[in-house]
């Protein structure tokens, strides 16, 4: 029985490698080395999901000049061009992964992008305006069900276990209260609040692991106390925001080490987005930028009033001549050029920026 199975398996592999290096299931053929990318999180990763939800222009980027550099039209990405997962998809030899909510997008064998601008790990962060992380998880579970139906239980399981799960989450759980209602924070100590945010991210990671996910990639929170919007809008909150972000980043990297020791087969890559951005803000020329502090698109000091596109409460805005010379495209979000630099480090950077694996090494892990 065992020998028979083994022979059958080898025979198939031999056949596949001799004739066509792909594996076909029904009408779907996948290369042997095929890896899917499942993307969770906030505006750093959103490829346009918020185009399809009932929200406000505060949480949408489907207006010009968003997209001007690469796509030449606004796609819903919060940048002048591609976002970090777009580059990761390219390096992994995948097509761009479209937003999950894009109507009629069926090719889940490449993965799916569930990220939503403005979203946090806490359901209450901007509830009603964004797709929170738990809802993103419920969408992932739907995809899992569809995949099993389409390519069968065993193949779906294999696809999920080889896949990479990318996360940028937590920024808005800290940011939103400082932009709207700081009394949300006052019912918790910093420690309690950070534990709550990380607890919610951890729950989602564990659920994905239970579904068969093994390889995870995370970016740390960004320097929200230093971005143009904070300098222009709420400079008095700068220190407290920075203290919270720093505490979160430290606690999260610790939480990942614990998960790696508890969850079977769990492997991860973690990139320090915080120091990546601050280094470029402070030394733009060293990294090929001309301007590190001021945004390309916006109004007021540092162009930090969030008005890019003119569809929010402030209608007037300035737009720089060449976004690639800037670290920030709008009051919060990096330019495509900064995203590309970060994606490169995430993909194959050294251990001082991306650890304990970079994404490329993670992908090659058995
Ligand atoms: C969208 O939200 C607005 C304001 O919250 C509400 O009035 C409207 O009914 C919502 N539309 C849909 C389709 O849910
Ligand atoms: C601010 O948040 C607090 C605590 O969650 C809540 O009680 C209060 O109603 C909120 N205020 C506004 C203006 O939303
Ligand atoms: C997740 O967040 C909610 C508040 O939104 C909190 O009540 C709950 O304890 C958190 N879960 C964990 C595991 O920390
Ligand atoms: C924009 O700036 C980048 C980076 O300095 C440069 O490579 C590119 O040629 C510039 N584009 C134009 C149209 O000037």
C-alpha cells in the first residue's frame, strides 16, 4: 500500500518534469514552484479594496494624482504608484495581486489582497469606514473554502502552507485616536492598549496558522509621530504617539519570537519600516531622494494637511513636479520609490534590516 502510493507519486512528478513543468487541476495549471501571496493590513498594502466599500474620501485613494507615476490613473493605492506588496509579487514572479473586493476576481491560486486603508487590528478602529483585520480574516476563510472546492482539499492545503502572508497592521489603532478622539486611549494604560492591539493581531495569525499558513512577513509600524500629517496637524501628540509606536514595535517583535516557539512550523520575516523611513527622512540624499520631510502632495506645513486630490475638507493642494524625489507622497504615505526600496530590503535585505529571514529565504524554506 505504502509502496504503491509512493510509486504513484514519483511517477507523477517524473511525468510532470519530463513533459510540462506544471501541475494541472481541472482548468488550473500551476508551476511546481508556485507560491501564493495573501495580503492583510492597512493603507501601506491596500491595492484598492476601499474603492468597493461605503466609506468617505478620507479613506480612499481613487482620485488623481494618486497612481500618477506608474499606473497613470488612480487605482485606490495610497501612493503615486505601486505599494510594497506589488513589488513583492513581482519578485515572487506573480502578477499584481488585485484587491479581494474587485468584482469578478477569481484567480485565488495567486493569493488575494484583503488590506484596507485606515484599518486596524481592533474592530473599533474606524468601525464602519474600513475593513478591519478580523473581517479581512473572514474573507481569507472564504477564499480557503473556494480554493478547496476548486483545486481539492489536499492541493489547497499545500498552497496555503507554501504561501506567504504579508501584514502591515496596527498603525491606525494608534493613529486614529490621535486624529479624532484621544479619550479612546484614556481608558487604558499604554501597556494595556499595546497588549490589546497585539493580542488581536496574534489571534489572526493563529487562525491563519490553524488553516495551514506557515510563512509570514511583517513590517513594523511606521514613525507616525514624525510623518508630515502629525507635524502639521497634531504636533502636541508627537511624543506620546512615538512612545506608543516604539512600545508596540518592541512588544510585537517579542510576540513573534514567542509565536515561533509555540506554533508548529511558523516562520517569519520582520522588517523595520520605522528605521527605514526615519533614515530616509533624515538623509534623503544618501538614498537618492531630494526631500525627506515634506510630502509631494498636500497643503500647509510639510504639505501635511491631508488634502491630496482635493476631495477632502480642504480642496486646495500642491503637487510636486516629480514624486520620485520625495520620501512621502501625501501627508502619511510613502512614494512608490520609497516603497520599492523597502520591498527590496524586505525581499533580500541583510539581517540588520529584515530578520530572522528575508522573504526570499522564507519562500525557499521547506
Ligand atoms: C453608506 O453610508 C452612508 C453614510 O453613513 C449611508 O447614509 C448610506 O446608506 C450607506 N450606503 C450603503 C449602500 O450602505
Ligand atoms: C470619544 O471616546 C470616548 C471613549 O471611547 C467616548 O466615550 C466618547 O463619546 C467619544 N467622543 C466622541 C466625540 O466621539
Ligand atoms: C481584541 O480587542 C478587543 C477590543 O477591540 C479586546 O476586548 C480583546 O481583549 C482583544 N483581544 C485580545 C486577544 O487581546
Ligand atoms: C524624477 O526623479 C527621479 C529621481 O531623482 C529621476 O530618476 C527621474 O528621471 C525624474 N523624472 C523626471 C521626469 O524628471
